[in-house]
C-alpha cells in the first residue's frame, strides 16, 4: 500500500497559529453504498477542507461501513465547504468513484457568531436549523448545536453522481480560546 501515503494527512499541528480554531470532521458511517466489485465494495472516504486532505481507512467488502474516524483541521474561521469523496479501493487498477457530497460551513460560522453574541459557555443550545434544499446534500433538516464548548452539526448526506449511498458525518468547531 504505497497508496496510503499518497495524500497529506491533516494533523493537529497543521497550520496551528495564533487565533486558529479546530474543525473536527468525523466520518461516522456509510449506508447503501454502491457496488463496485461484483457484489460489494471496499470503501474509503477522502475529506477535503481548503487545501488539506485526510483519508479514512478502507473497509473491505462492505456497503454499510462504519469508519468512526475523526480528522482535525486547523483554521482561523469555519468557512468554506467540506468535500467528501467516496472511493472503492482497488489493488490492481484505479480506485472507482462511489459518489461525493459536501457540507457548507456557513451555518456553522453563523452559529459560532450567535454563540459569541449570546455568550454561551455551558449547557446545550440549538443554535440554528440547516434546512434540506436543492443546493445541499442533506437527507433531512439538521441542527447546529452548542454543547461542551463545541459548535457541532450531525448530518446524513446523500452522495451525488452515484446510483446510491449516504454518509453520516459530524462536524465540530472549537474556538481558538478553547484549544489548548
């Protein structure tokens, strides 16, 4: 597997500077993924944030994989779009595409500003609804929550450009003052 070393991996140290917060992207699981190897697939997910890429492990022969992997990206503000690309790992030829999805961080940024305005420090608060619409990949309405010092959103994303497949992800934003 020289493959595994191909993509730069996001680490806690990447770009850790003054006033940087942490964006934690958890790829929990996939559901009803597309078949690419006869009867199954060996799926993995590449997560892109700005110009940084991270990758989950490959789960062999599984269309409903559980990765439960969290990647940490360091950035000043939660801006931009997180891209998720699913591939079927293949030993002998190029890995087959199994669809892609994205999540816009704008609601997370808005919720972060709201948290500051409300001066929330403890407890749990529903900050904002992220509605399913034609311009996003959500399977259903989602909510940006504030809990344990983190602004977080859980979402099922429908994969695009593929016959089937969904991803369950969690995105957390931790403000600079809360990072050690």
